[in-house]
C-alpha cells in the first residue's frame, strides 16, 4: 500500500463553525469594499487637485495605496475561504501573501518615518523647506520605502521556499 504525502497545499482548519455563520462572516468582511472605495476616493482627490501636491499629502496617498495592497492580499482570499467548503491555500500563494504582507507592513513604517522627517524640516527649518523637500527627495524616500522592505522580505521568502520542486512523497 502506497502512502502519499502532498505538500503543495496548506489546509486551514482554524475557522470555528464556518458553515453555520458563513454569510454573517461574509457580510462582516465586506468592509474590504469600503476600504477600497474610501482609499481610492482620497487618492483620486490628491492626484487631481493641484493644491494637494504637497509632500505630506503625497505621503498620505502612499500610505493609502499601501493599505490597499495590504487589504487586497488578505480579504479576497479570506472571503473565498469563508464561502467555500474547504479552506485551502497553495504553498506558492502562501509565500506570496507573506511577501506582500511583510513588505507593505515594513514599507508603512518607512513612509511614516519620511512623513516625520517632512514635519521636522517644516517646523525646525522652515526657510530651507523648499530646498530640502524637493520632488527628487520625496521620490527617493518613496522608492526606498518600497524597495528596502521588498529586498529584505524577498531574502527571507526565498530562504523559506524549498530548494527542490515540491512533489508527492512516497513512503
């Protein structure tokens, strides 16, 4: 008799009485739509109104984009799991979620640090503000805020991926 072990999917068994309250969970977690709608509305306002093209508003828009990435990684899969019979995620998708969640989380801290630096310059060096906080400075802050966490998390994500392709093991 052959016993086979399949390591390509992860089964999630932590949900309590999903079948009983499936539609209630689904209604509660439709907050995702509200998050997407409110974030996209504020981002559009910042993009279309020229008076909002200040560093602080740009950083706020970046935080909202970051929040949208974070929610888009979690909520659609969670809503699918609540409505389906079995809660299964592939090994690859699990690593992808890990990568996006930790990258956006770390990126949020760096964007907040850039916002703090912007406030510091505006309060402590008001006459030099326009010289220090140019568009290139803001661009460098934003690129680094997304690139540094992505490189750091990519390293740990790649270390967690098995060296050989995952296959069914026969014992």
